[in-house]
């Protein structure tokens, strides 16, 4: 996604969108959003815990923008990847 889910604020509609993304994806979900609009990492973890996302494991990574030198992509994978693991969502830019 690119600046899509960040605009969904009606009820739990953004959670439905995330659930659908994960359940149609075979390996990866890559988000480029405004990180302060939703706590995407916590939302995804909760959806998986509630068994709404069917993936056995979800690994979280981020990619740094060459322009801003800040994280700009959240990469979710079913399998481990050779990217920098996202441990703390607060490191995602909040502006």
C-alpha cells in the first residue's frame, strides 16, 4: 500500500483492510503509510493473535529512505528476510 490505509478511520475499517491484505498475500505485505495515523505493527500483531490473519509467523522489517534517511517502508514477511528487523514501532517517523 502507499498512503491508503492511513486514510481509513471509520470504525475498524482499517483493520478489515489489513486483514484482507494479509489473507490474500502469499509472502509479503509492504506498507508505505503515515505511521502516526495507526499503530500498524500493534494492529497486525493483534489481528494475528485473534486469528484473523492466518499467517503462522509475521516478521517485521523496515527500509530506510535514501532521501530522508528515515524508515519509510514497513515490510511484513511470512519468513525471515535479510532486512533490518523492526522491534520498536516508535522508531517509525511520526510526522
